[in-house]
C-alpha cells in the first residue's frame, strides 16, 4: 500500500491517528509474512532488517506456527478464555479460529494499539459474539483488563498470550513487571504464553537491526533467554520448557528443518 497507489485512503488513516511515515511492528511483521496491510515505511524497515537478519523470515513463520500449536494445546487443556495481547494484523488461522474450532463458546479478546489492526480485527469480528478487540496500549494494564473483563470472566481460567509482543517494550517500561500485573489478575488454572525474539545467535547483527528500528521510531528489542524467562515471573514453563519456537511441541514430533534459524524463544506456563 503506497500513497501513489491509494492516495484517498491516507486521509482516512491519518484521521485515525496512524503515522504512515513511521514503521509499526505489526505492519512490519505483516510484510515479512507476505501481507498487504503495510506502508512504505514498514516495508523499508522490514527490508533493512532482512538484509541484516534474513533469519527473521523463519522467525516470523515459526512464531505463527507456534501460536497455532499453543492455542490448540490450551484448547485441549480445557481453556475457553483467551486474552491475546498485541495480536497484530489478523492472519489465518488466528487465535479465535483455533480456540473456537469445535468450541464456538470459547471467548477471545484481542488487544492492540495500532488503529489499522483494530479496524481490521473489529470488522473481522463483527459477526462473532464470542470475540472482540480492544484498542489499548498493553502497558495500560488496568484499561486492558477492564475492557477485556466485559467479555472474559477473570474468576475462571484464562490464557494470557504475549506472542511476539514483549520485545516491543523498552527495558525502562519493565516488560517482566507488565506481565506480572496481568498475571496477578488471573485465576488458578490459567496459563501464560510468551514468545520473544532473542539476540543470542547473532548479537551484533540483531543489535544493529534493533538500533536501526529505534532510529525510525520503532521498538524491537531482542533479549537473552534469561531475560525472557524472567517475564514468566517465577512460573515454570511446562515441557519442553523455554525453547526456540519451532522446537515447542512440533507437529509430528519433528522440528521444522529451519528450527535453528527461527530465533525466537517460546514457552507456556500454568499460573
């Protein structure tokens, strides 16, 4: 999507508060996955990062596949409520599609601060009374929980999902502390899902890509395994633990051949 291609839409996007001149993680991710809901700034950022870290393609794909397997596991574990923080642009199959497969009563709340994400998700969920979307900043825990509580019952188990989003939170904003505030609202029997980019395999290239993102107004901070583990706030991830996304309970028990290039750690812990 470019200004030359669709000039009439830009006034609409701007009226929604969308900065078309600055990359947004959800739209950069959309471009890497082959989506069309992105702007020139997003594509420029993605291409720059891909030159430095071509492994981002495997990471993005591996992360999406992990999300599907994770939600399927939670569904089969009896979870019927999902709070998906930082959902990004809808990509099928998404959380609600997997959670409601065979269980149409499963409730799903998506949360994102990007107006494009919100608009797309709201339109997609228009005919689904068991799914809704909240436009909010994940750091505003009270606002998110209050709005999510209009559909979810926090006295019962909920799957709290931070899939590829906490690496978009600055150290100064304390991502582990943010996760802790959400965890405090969950009933026993709930689960927390976390996937997060890591800098352990190519620190120089990853840090350069992170710095380039910061120069363009975007936040993407890959971290080490220990820092990511702290985001579980003492909750021990279930088997196989905190591992690369493609290694988390792969379909057919065989990891994806590109598993070593999917530089994102993931895990699920019971609360």
